[in-house]
C-alpha cells in the first residue's frame, strides 16, 4: 500500500461501501483542466458528470480562480451574523433575487445543498408558527427524490441507503409515487402520469389533513434517483395543486439550477414561482462550498414580523455568505450570463440527440434528459422493460470499461447511467463521450443492438 492509500484509510468517504473501499483503495484526483480530470498516477479522463453535478463551468476557469485569489487577499472571511456582511455576499444576494422566479427575493445563504434543504424546512416551520398555524408540520416528497443527507433532509430523500439505520423518515415526512413515465403504474402516457401524480398528492394531503401539511418538495428533474424527467407541465401542476390545497411548494434546484437544463433555473421552463427555491452546486461551479435558499416576500415578511422587538431569526452558520465563496459565485454568474448558458443550450441539444441514438442498442431501454443532464436506463428486455440481475452490476461494468478508455460518469445502483457534462463542452467533446460510451456498452453486451 502506498503512502496516499494508507493515509486514505482514515477518511470515511461519503456514500461509499466502506469495507469495499478499504479493500479496493481510493482513486485520487491530482489536477483538472477544462473537462478533464487527472489522477495521481497520471491517468487523464473526460469528466461527463461535472464532479458531482456541480462543476457547471468546467475546470480551470481563470476568472473564477482570480476572483478567489483577489478575495482571499482582500477579505478572507466576514460573518453575516448580527447585521454584519461583505460586499460580495450582498451583491450576490441582490443578483440572485433578480434572477430568481418572480416573488422570490430574499436569500438565506448556506454551505451546501443538504443544509439548504434543512434551512428551507426550518424556515417553513418558523413561518407557520409565526402566522399562528403551528399544526402544519408535515412535509411530502416523491419516491426516488433526493434532498440531501442531513439529519432532517435525509427523511425527505427517498432512496433506501439514506434511510437505512438512520431512523428516517420521521412521522412527519411522507412520499408519493415518482412521476416516472417509463415505470409509473399509470403507464407510459405522460398525461396519465401527470394526472396520477396530482391525484396522489391530493390523496396524501387528504390522508394527513390539509391543516397539518406544511409543504410539498420536489426536483424539476429527479437527479440521484435516476435522472427521471417528469411529464411536461409537472411543476405547473404541482404549483396549482399546492395552491388549491393550501400548502407551500419547495423546488429543489440544487442539481437543475444554473443552466443544467438550459435556462438559469429549470422553473423557467414552465414559468413557475415556488414559495422556496433551493440552490447549491452550480452556484459556484463547485469551486467553493455555498448554497442559497431563496424565499418569497410573504414568507420573509412573516418571519421578519415575528422578530419585532429585537428578537433575532435564530438560524445561520459560521460560513453562510462566506465572502470568498460569494466572490466566486458572482464570477460564475458572469460566465453563465455572458457565454455558458448559450453554449449549454446549443451543445445540450446536440448531446441529447447523440445520446438518444443509443436506444438502438439492445441493452438500452430508455434515454432521457434535458439540456446537459441525462440518464440511460439499462434493460435486458425492451418489451417488458426487465431490469438486469443486480448481481451482474452491468452499469458498474460499463463504467469500468469507459474509465479505462478515458471517460467517467455516474453508474447508479439500479443500472441507470447518469450524465451531467459541464456547460463548456463542445460538439467534439460530446462525440468523444458517445464513442467511448457506445464502445463500453458493446464490450459488456458483446454485440451491437438492432
């Protein structure tokens, strides 16, 4: 065991089978540039997952590096507590309020998506207590959804590994069937799936009692659950249903925000304004930890009034609104607004077209996605949509072949492959991705599909 591998035994890696990792050892990255990662052994691979859905701008962007350097030299830390602040954080809050859907105009900063979800939950609870509705404590999410791995948010996440041995979900956390057209009980017809999802939310609220339900939380595209694209009109229907039921709508854009699906935020596709919107990852392109929970004017007014008489809003973290992270985020927004969103939309269309060509392969049941976000679901029978035997680990095998050829992406546990290329990809980069992926699938199946 080399020195680095030995030292790594002390790191409890997130979302990792620890005994397997202990036996296998770490793949340690040493450097990165544009869309490539280089490990400590000099292996260079194309990153088709933007780190962890987050390096939206690509690696080595000089303006982001310079923004961090300049801020570190000028003001490396400033608290946001007790009325203090810093220019970068103040500027960023203002910019996000202007970019967000109408009505969302107050920003609570954090360090990552998980704590941003907790911030949303705490804020909603505070809000209903403040307006005299303390009984509204229940939250509803969807199966296969992901809302972080914190003590609270992990219960709204609906993936088994985040529940096992963690004593979640709690009695106030509930889930309805995911709007998953490929495998929904209502069948593949998107209109039927949408109708069934609305009915499921209505039924769950009726079961709990509308007077007890605080909010419904969802992702515009279900990310870690397999890049599941809901039927068109999903967010709009959820907005209308929440309004009818008298509950709040929280939209988790940690993955879909900042050009990942085309526009700055996925909510823009359907002109939806949630009551709270959760952001992280692409906010700084992963160059520094940061998140933002953006809340509506109505919620802000209520929690502000609840502090009349000098009572503080008792929420915050030491690094919330960190000036270095904020400076990087401002520089990242500049890139999105000047070039990256446009490039992501153009290359995203090409990426989706090229990737869908893989549906000709026997092993590929469905390709789905939007913009620079996609999933490839593997099956052993296209007609029955039968999944591969989990013991075969076909997704992991395809990833291993691809990695050997110089490509890395995400292989989910249930044989769905995930892709989230950075917005600085070119057509040639997409071609290389597709070529290696096709070769890797062929190596596993041993032949090309129809």
